[in-house]
């Protein structure tokens, strides 16, 4: 066999191993090769599909692994857009991939079931109560920012910079004291939902989530059964 033919054959074999579909029809594509070649992506995706109810996991149609400009612009390692989850090709292990997939799936679920999640305002009210409590805590600690920052439920880069860089996530984590399940949950209403959703499916003990964010916990329970969503 000629060298060119051999190279092409190897490329074809590689591509057949990389680009695959799951039994449910989810398309997994690699724009760039994984930098940690010990990570079993197929195993991670299989775990992902087995953990989620089908009516929820079907909110995404494609997963693309690679290096994307958005990762560098926004300091991300995954994002969701129009039925597709884009995931960094730099992953520590299967659990790292799983965490990214579940978190970004939650944003797809918001598109599909936004009314069921946010329509009664319970989640928003819970989030804003926590935000205003956080405002008072940080003000007393000497971290002063306009109250309007804390009243805005949408993601705001300036507010995120305030929490991440001015306050610092380590300081914020200590200050939260059970107010939010993580510092990132405080950045916006959508991330409040996403971090809770991720925690629910990656942690076997839901006591902390249920105690800290009862309205959020009830929304996730509601989402489990498809018959609850037909309204």
C-alpha cells in the first residue's frame, strides 16, 4: 500500500473513532483532538445520557469538543447555543466532562421549559432575596457596589468581575454561609438554576441543595417527569 493511501486510511479510522452518534441520536463531534488522550469521552457521554431523563437530555442535539474563541473571550470551558453544547478539548477526566455537559444542558432545558421554570416567579423571588442578603453581607465587609447590580437577574460582566476579581470567589464562598450553593450561582438567575441543576445530578445527597434553595430544588423535581410539563 502506498504511503498516501496508508495515511488516508489511518485518518479515516481516526475519524470513525472520533465522530460518533449515541443510541439516542446525539451527535458527538470533535473539531479538535482531546489534549488528554486518557479521557474516555464516549464513556462520559454514555453516563450523561443514562443519568438524565430522556425528555431533558433531548434538549440538546449535538456536542462539539474543541478550542473556541468564546472560551478565551469569556473565560469559559463550555457553552450552549441553539441545541448544541460546545465543550473544551482540555478536560481532566470523565467527571469534568460530565459536569460541563449537565451544566450546559440546563441552559437548553431553559429554552424548552422556560415557562415551567420561571413562569410563577418563585425561582426569581428566591434568587433576588438571596441577592439582597448578599448585598448586605458584602457591604458590611467593605465590598460596596450599587444595589442595582444585585437587583438585576441577568448576567452582567461588570458584576461578575466585581464578584470574581474584587471580592474573589474564595472570599465570596466564605461569606455566602449557605446562602448560595456556590459563588457562581450568585452571578445570574440562569446560573442559579444551572448550578443547582448540575449539583442535583452530580451529587447523590440533595439535602444541602434542598435546604439552601428550596424553590430551585422543587423546580428540578418538577422537571423530572414529563407529564408535569404539559401545561
